[in-house]
């Protein structure tokens, strides 16, 4: 699965969870667990988006890190 596909999958999961939470049909415990799961999914999505952005930046013509700067990834 490509980075974009993985990001799209994470977004779809977050959207489905949001729909369930908005429905009001979940118990408080299930809703709390779902919110925690959403936080983890959002963290994964942010990391994936950062990776995609860095890949785009690295592929940009003339990109070179500043002297003395190394990539952390």
C-alpha cells in the first residue's frame, strides 16, 4: 500500500469513527475507547503526511539540506 493509500485509509477510518460518535448510539465506555483509538489514528495520519511531505520536498529540484543538517528520518 502506498503512502497516499495508507493516508486515505486512515482518513476513512477517522471519518467512520466520527459518524459513530456523532450518532450518540455508543455507550460512554465504547465512545471513550473510540476517542483514544482516533487519537492514535490521527497520530499515524500526521506521521504519514509528514513522510509524504518530506518525500515531496526531497524530490524537489535543487533540494539540499542546510550545511550541518541531517535528516532525522
